[in-house]
C-alpha cells in the first residue's frame, strides 16, 4: 500500500508558532525530513521509533541535495510510510515545497501541504514592525535576495521595486545587501529610508538593527545570516512602538 507525503511549514523557529495541524502531522509520521531553521523542539512531537533525517542547507553547504531529498520522500512513501517534510517558515515561500509536492504527485503518491507561519511577517512583528500600516504603507513586496543562477536571469528588479511598493521585505539577502541597497537608491529610493535588519528572530541571540539604505549601500552596516530585512517607512513607526514597549534594538543611522 502506498503511503503519503506531508509537506509542512514549521514556522520561524518558535515552538509556539507551530500550527496544530503541523504537530498532528509530526505525531503521525514514520519519517521526518527536516530543515535547519525549524524549531528544534518540534522534533519532540515525533513518536518514538520514527526515522529522523536532517536535510539542512546553509549558504554554500548543503547536507543533502534536493534530488536526494525527493528520492527519499518518494522511496519511503512508496513503501507505505507517512513522510513529513518539515520546512522552516512556509514551505512554498522561497522553499522547495512546491517542487517537492509536484515530484511526489508525479510519482503517484498522495501529497498534503500544511501552511506555516513565514518569517517574512513573523520576524518584523516580533519587533512590532508592521508590514503595512494605514496612512504609511498600503503595499508590501516579499522578495528573495538570492536567486538561483541557473535560471539565467533575475526575476527581482530592485530598481523598479524601489518605487513600486511602500514596504520591501527581503529574505536571504545577507550576502548581497550592499548591492541590493545600491540598486534601490539607483531606482529612486531615498537613501535615508529606514531599514530594520532582524537577525535570528525567535531564536537564541535574536536582535534587530535599525539603519538606513545608504548605510547598507556603503557597507557600513553588515548583515548576518539568517536575517529578515525590512525597508520602508513602517520601520520608523515600528521603532516608535519598540521604544514604548522597551524592546532592545541597535541603532546605526
């Protein structure tokens, strides 16, 4: 009998932001293939005897390539097992969840998708920064700062994006942030626009640095990995709220 694959988003790193459906899936799993940025306590929900497979990826270093992950998913589910593929954040937002789902379905195996809380929204909100705000921002773009070079072209035009939306949230942009900031300025964004660099949100040693696009473009402020980068006037408003709440932040403007 064929099993099934469940592709689940594990949220931004806090056990409290796991969904109930994700927890149910982990409890039912025979095999769990998990990523680097999941809440580690999520694995406590996995029943004794289930197989745990680490498939974490860091910049420039992959524990397991995507083809191998998919091969294991199909093989284990083909043997009648319930396989949970646990991603950090949401599996379909700059993860490989959709590709995995299509590969599994194409192999004749049922596939369920469980949405997860994305760090693109959760990280700013951890520091009281709203993605949109009445009278300040009516639009938000969530973009990747790192694209697969095998595509042959970039799908993110930061010069055009500079004037297209009020708030820009960048994931996986640590290594290119200077270049990205320069492109935003070239596209017409005010160099003094505030930026929040949120590092390791919901994890140990989390922090937020408030800076400007100009500071990032000149390399005066570096960005660690993993970070969520928020660009726009909503950062100024969030800064006011952080001060009222007594939330610690670093200032470099």
